[in-house]
C-alpha cells in the first residue's frame, strides 16, 4: 500500500492565501466563542459565575 503519490507544491501566493484564510477562520471562531459566552452570561445572569462548585 505504499503508493508514491505526487505531492502538490503550493506557490508563495497560495501559501499566503491559505495562511490568511486560516487566520480569518481562527478570528471568526474566537469571536463566536466570545459571543456564545456573553450571551450565556447575559441570559443566566452574572450570578452564574458565583455558584458553588
């Protein structure tokens, strides 16, 4: 099963575009997490952080 598959070499422009897309996706994911956290705290109230563990 050891096939010699040809690898794809990305150009410099393609690598930069991939990096920019990755960074944009990471920022969107982080923003989604922050929004989800904020909505949870708003809906449950600030006392949810002071509950006993």
